[in-house]
């Protein structure tokens, strides 16, 4: 790829890069193109390869009980063929982590773990916006939010399957 | 006999440090004679205390903390869990937790982590509670409390409870159930308020011990100023985990008792639950691992509805909060750190006020009164100040003053349903004159004057 096209891809206007280009093309030594905006570490082409199937553990079959439990915990219906497929693909994707040797390495919670936790002083700066918040709810009674009485128990697996048959998803 | 074999407690984190012995039977609870078992079943009680931190603002947001306010007026966008809001930790709450940890002889974790505990309920708008499950701020402490035992209830018996951990967590909102219209009204004023959860090991064996421990904890927290400890206002909530077993055998299945609104209710609820479980086992049935609510009117515990077996809270690290670091002393502070961003344990330790246990010992030392009297003095709010104020002006022996205070003064106050701090205010209003006898001194105080003259005339005094 030519210098100019690379630069154009990177969004540099041609007016700026032309003097640079002259410098480069006129130089006697064969300096590589990558010297000026080469500070990026991102390679031009992908360098990773997918992990071969042989190295992965055997694929996990998600039993129906577990699907039911997951649905109950997350309140998300994914009982369809598509949903289960998606779940199994996601598990397969995560299985690639098994290839990495993590013995003796402390797990991290996030990449921002070494940041300092910001502590706030104990002064009142927020609140007093009941009206704004209540407007967000369809159902309010005298400045209270309205909810159904207690948790509505999730119907059993069979009942839910019957319900989902008639839904569009 | 095998029907009474208890099963291992399912919660793996309950480490048995001391097997509770029945050698010191609780005096208040007459143990029924179990006809069939040679060795009696004893109760095992572990408490979980949620203490609301006494701070101006909530744990992760800058909205105000107040007991009564118009519904949803103390709610910020973060408390309502509107998208795009993030938690910012309140320094005062961290200091309160460290102070409480130090007062209870805990090890303060230099680095503690925040997690999310997921469950669905209308008063938890975000669907999760930010808590510290993996690595809390303080662990491994002890709470020393005293019971009045012995034949005449005059002997002070010292006991300890081990504290597993103290963690910071968010409170949920309040739900008011409207059964008529089959709906629940949600008030989020309390959502997000900082709580200290104190998890105690199951070292206690009856309601009286639990009540004494909670009372002592109340006094400690009030002395520190980290929690006002008012159970009726919900500033301190206690849940009891009760099970029964034969001493030496593994712990039985536990039931959790909730909805306890006072220290007295706590003792009654625990005793009822122990009794109920003993009867269940004697009938040959098994105790269910369930949550029960205490009904103060009937004095019974009833199973709570809405329980779908064991909850899976799906704990995960809180991604929006890096680890909380507290520093031991000024020397260990990293360079360039702002003073208002650092919590220094050494400074907090130096600033600890006089704890109730220390105060009791000091009173015994200074005035030579009996331990059980200093127990009564410290137990009543404001009585120590009253006593010391009287002692300043009287030439009488402390024991005589104690006698008057405990018998006559407290008796009068209970009759008129007034608190000691009330009368202390009126005592401070006038400087007491020089007096010879205790009765003279005490009769000089406006309250006592009014009392004694009023009681003669048979009318209620007017003390402003």
C-alpha cells in the first residue's frame, strides 16, 4: 500500500502529508514507511489464530434443569432453539480460556484494579427530585412507586413453555 | 433415637469454634425435661446485625439520610438506579466501619473488595445490592457482653461472641404493603443508605444471651457514634439464625428469624424458636431450613411466604469500584495523596471514645461500687452523667447514692415514663447547693422536688 493511501485511511489530510512524502521518497536510504505514524502497535493483518478443537475440553450440553434455573435467576426467556444455540456458542467461546496456564497467577477483577478509589466527603449534594423520578413511572400513588404485592412466583417450566408457544419470539 | 440425629448445617462458612455447652444454663429459660433423650437438646444462636451508619449522606450517593421525610424526596438518580449513574464511596462510612471494627477488636483488612449480590425485589431498583462478600473491611473480632446471673441475678457473668466479619453494604428501599388494593408502595428514601453488617458466629445458646449481646453492641455503637442503635426505628436490625442440637454433635438445621423490633422481642423470638424446634424433633420430624417472621402479638414465629427454596445470589465483583485501601499510619501513605482521600487506621484508633466496658470498670475503680451497679448505670441512657453530677456535690458514700439512684430515681422515672436524660437537663439548669445527706441533695434537684411534693399531693409534676 502506498504511503498516501495509508495516510488517507488514517484521516490525515493530503496537504499535511505531502511534504513528508517528499522527504521519504527523496531520501536515499530505504527507510521503511512505518517510521512516522508507525507508533501504533496494531498490526495490519490479524495475527491470532482460533484455538484448534482438539485443545478444547469436550463441549458442554446444557441440561433442561439448568436452563430453567438460569431463566429463573435472570428472568430472561431463552428457551428457543436460537437462544440455546447462542448459549452453547458462548460457552464454547469461553472454553478457549482453558488453554491458558494460570497456575500461580492471581485472578483480576478488572483492568482498572490499580486505580485509586475516589472517596467522597459527607455533604448532601443530591436528592429532592421526587417529582422528576415519579414522572418516570406509569403507576404512582401519592409520591410512592407502585409495585405488585411481593414477588410474583415464576410459573413452572411446563406452564412457561405453553406461554412461550404463543409469543412471537 | 435416630430420629433426633441432626444433619450437618448446609452453610459451609459456619466454622464451629466452640461447641456451646449447657453447663451454664440460662436462668430465665426453664428447660423442659425431654422424656426420651438422656442428653437435652440445646439451642444454638447466631446473629446477623445490620446497623445503619450514622452519616449525613448515603453510602454511594450524595443524598441525605433522615428517618422521616416525604416519600422519595431523599433519592438521587443513583439511588433510583437510573442508567448512567455510578457509585462514589462515602469516606465517613468507611471511617465508621473501621471505628466499629477497632472497637470490636477486629483485624482491619488493608484491602477490601466490593461485590454485587443479585436478587429481584421491588424495593431494590437496580436488581443487585453492592456489598462486600469476598473480602470485607474487618474480620475476626470479639464482642464481650455481661449477663446478670446467679441465684439473685446479682452476679455479673462475662461472655464473648466471636464476630466473623463486618462489611459495608447498601440498604434497600421500604415497601408498604397495601393488601386491600393488592399492591405494594415503594419508598426509596432508605435505598442506598450505608449499613454495617456484623456477622456473628453461632456462639450463643439462648434468647437472654442474644439480647445481652445485642444490648452491649447497641451501647458500643452509640458510644462510638457510628450508629444510633434504635431498633424500633430500624436503625439496627437483627436477624437470628436458630438451630438445636445435642452438645458435642454437629449443628442442626437452622431457621432464620426476622422481623424483630426490639431487644425484648429478640429474646422471646429466639426462645420460642428453640422451643419449637425441640418440639419438632421430639415429634420425630425434621426442622426446615426456612425463614420465619416473628409476630410480637402472639409471640410466635410463622413461616414467611415468598421463599423459593435456596436463593442463588450470583455474586460478582463490582466492576465500577476498585479495591478499597485503608492505610495503617501516615508513614504508609503513598506520596502525593490528598489527605481527604486517605483513611488512616492509626488516627481512628486514637480517636476512639470510652467504650461501655471501660466505663463500667472505671466507675467501679473510681467510686468503689459493685460491678452489677455499674452495669445498671451504663445500661440506662444518661444515668452515668446524672450519677457523676450528683457525686460531685454530695459528701455521701457512692453506694448510698447508687441505692437511691437505682431504686428511687429509676422507679419514679418509670412511673412517670420519663428518661434520665430528660431529668438531667433540668438538673443542669440549676447549680445544686451544698448538702449533707443524699436525700437532701437529691431533693434539691427540680425533678426530685417536684416528684416528692407531687407524689405527696398525688399529681404529676410539670418538668420543662
